[in-house]
């Protein structure tokens, strides 16, 4: 019975496709959808300013970088590549660059 009530809760919270305004989709739905299925196509990748934790030097890094990014001043590792997005080193901070 607990499984049945969970199923009923999921059905109650699920939004049907006919209930969504396709010309003005909600931001949550637009962010979750595939980059080519959005109303206006845009990539998931971006450039970001990464601040080094040692010397506080700011370096521009691509979010899906496929190489290890080093700080220009102190040669500390800023991010390491993964299968998708690059993983920032612990302690570094970033901000997304303006479009």
C-alpha cells in the first residue's frame, strides 16, 4: 500500500504536456530539457572566471574543458577534465562570464 500511495503522489504532482504553455515554458522545464529541444536552442557549456585559491589570480576557463587548466601565476591546478563538465579543484571559486 505504501508503494501505491507513492504512485498516486507522483501522478498528482506530474505535469501533463497538454498543461504547459509551449510558447512560454517555465524556466525549470526549459533548463532540464535537451539543448536542441528548447524553445531557443543554446549550448549547455559556458566560459567562467576561476579564482586561484593560492594567489587569487583570475583565469578564464571553459566549463567543458578537456585538458587540465593551470594558474598562469603559480601553476596550481584549477580544474581537471571529466567525461562532461570540468571538475573545479576544491577551494577555487568561479563566476559565469556574461553572454
